[in-house]
């Protein structure tokens, strides 16, 4: 009997459910305006959080929500460089001392020559 049910159908590709006698979730249309003049319309659930920006379907630029507030700019975190981290551990005077020590090891002072008699 199970063989007859599956005969002639493709598994996973066709749904035999219908939309009859079902209540759809309440929806609303949201409009986004692109800086290039394009308009993108999206249908979303009425209780969904609507994002302030959306990618324009025509050109891919970030479109802003019509009649919405402009998105707040994120505070950019200062990128700490190696020099910044080094200055957290040592002062400039200490770093100059270390530099002079390393230079003295790399370039020793020339030895005085003996005079041959």
C-alpha cells in the first residue's frame, strides 16, 4: 500500500498541502528608498522588527527605510597598534635605553689598534 502512495511523485519537491482554510499572518508592506532613486518594496509580518536599511534590488546600494529614522553610526573602536601596546608597558626613556643597548650589541665600538714596533 505504501508503494502506491509514492508512485509518480517526486519526494521533497512537491507539496500537497493547500492554502485553503488557513489564516495567514498579518502583513504590512515596507518601502525602502535607494540613493540612486530606486524603490524596494518588501512584505513583512506586522509584528516583525523592520530593519532601518535594506540592500537595493536594482543596484545593490544600501537603501534607507522610507519615513524611518536614519540609522545611528556605530562608534568605531580605536585600533591599538603595536606601538600603543608597547607604550602601555614602557616609557619612551626606557625604550631609548633598550635601543641603545641593542645597538651597542650589534655595532660594538672598534678596538684600538696596537702600534707595531
